C-alpha cells in the first residue's frame, strides 16, 4: 500500500510538472512547428462538447449557462469572420473558466502531495527562470518570457504553505529569494513587483483570512488592471511620474513603463472602434495588459462577463481563516502582473495552468457551488 501511494504521488507530481511545462512550451517556436496550440484547442473543444453532453440531464449553474452561451455565440460569429484558429483558443481559454476550474478542482490533495508538489515546482521554477539568463539554454528568448513561469512559482509557494512540515518556512523563503534574484537579473520589473506583492500577501494574515481585506485586495488589483491604461496619459505629465521613472532607470536601466504607455494609447483607440464585441478573439498586437486584450478581442460585453464570473468564483471559494485562500490570492497577484504584461489568457497561447490556482479552492466548496 505504501509503495502504491508513493508511486501514485510520483505520477501526480510528474503530471503537475508537465502541466507547468506546457506554459513555457506553448510560447516556444517548437510548439508552432508541431501545431501544438491548434491541436489542443480542437481537442479541448471536443472535450467541452462531451462534457456538455454528459451533463445534459443534470442541473446547470447560471454562470455555466451564460459562459456556454457566450462561447457558442462567439464561435459562431468567428466562423463568419475567421482569421486564425487562435480566435477559438482565446474563447476557450477565457470563457472556459468554469470548465478549467471545475476540472482542476477534482484533483485529490493531501499533506504529502502539498509538500512534494511544492518542493518540485519550486525547484522547477528556479531552474526554468535561470535558463533565461545570458549564456543559458533559453537566453535567446525574450527575458520577459520568464513571466510564464511565475504562476508555477506562486503555486509552489502556496502548496508549501499548505504543507505541515517544519522546514516549509525555509523552503518558501529560499524560493522567493531565488526567484526574486533571477527576475532582477533578467530586469523583469513586473515579475519582481508581482512576487513582492505575493510575498506581502503571504506575510499578512488579515488579507488571507479576512473577507473584507480579501475583497479590498482583489477589487484594487482588478481596478488597477483596467483603469491604469486609461488614466496613464494624465500620470505621464506629472513630476511624480518623472521622479519614479528616474529611480526605475537607476535600478533597472529602464524608465517609465518602457513604452507601454504608447501601446496602451493605441489599444484604447482600437477598443473605441469595436467597443461591444471586439475583434471576435483576434489578437492584433501585444499590448502588455490583460484587460486591454479582453476589451480589444471581446469588447466590454466580454470583459464584464469574464470579470463577473471571476468575482463570483473569488467570493464562493474564499473561506475565512483558511490557509488555502493563498491560492486565490496567488491568482490575483497574476492579474496584477498582467497589468503590465499579457500572458494570462487571450494571448493566442494555450496556457491553462493559472486556473489550477482557482481550482484548489473551488473544490473545497463544490457542494455550495452546485446549489
């Protein structure tokens, strides 16, 4: 029995690491050579249909009905305005949120799996980010590509926090420090700031355990994500912004937002052209902001639906005085990261790993959610 449990845990960890690796593989040139995104998109679409057929005689939650309807409508519209299969990928990754969260919630966890996955994903994260350093295997890539590994680092730290082990505090500190040093060497400011924010969340129990603190946190982060691009033109003309830019130039050898303000202005103009339903999942350019990607591709209708469902999941999954809330907070820190980047969803890549963070808490309240 003990041998079977160890073997089961070993296979479980391998599966999590492979899922982690898919985040990096999805953005690699090799994946395009193998038509990875195209294949997994079509396979997932089939899984969506099978899942729907299996549940046809079961009661559906309202959010499932809304998301299925909006996905179907967008896919039908895409069929009449087809440019690339990535349009379907973006629909599946964004509006398939409850499918992914429910799927990952079915994973079974215990103390051993928390500890082993936390340790394995920590080591994986540090090694993979290190490979982006000059002279290493992935040094030819854009160093910002390392942000695709940050969800794994947040997941690893969250698992370690859940584990009952005397050495877990040291493992968490070593992981945070190692990842921080590496992203600083890569001059990835957004990753560093997101990591600092996540470390603060880990330290302050009031944010983790209090629903009021939790609500203030996620509302602030989501508001920042959507509002910052729209109000940044005002900020760029202030003396405070110029002072901050000079400090950033000294520390990171980059000033301001490294040209993002120009991209954001162009994106806002694009949104005005098709404000309701966007470009039907077609990604025109990389605008370094998650909300802008949603607004351009799916309009205000798509953004409001997705954020509403996301808030619903936050509210229903949060448990006061529960350590497991750290997984949800990790996801929220990824939204903060994607205020300045855009590798969460709607990015032409098949990257479902971040939904694992939400699935970890959704499972604990599955009975409530099915009501």
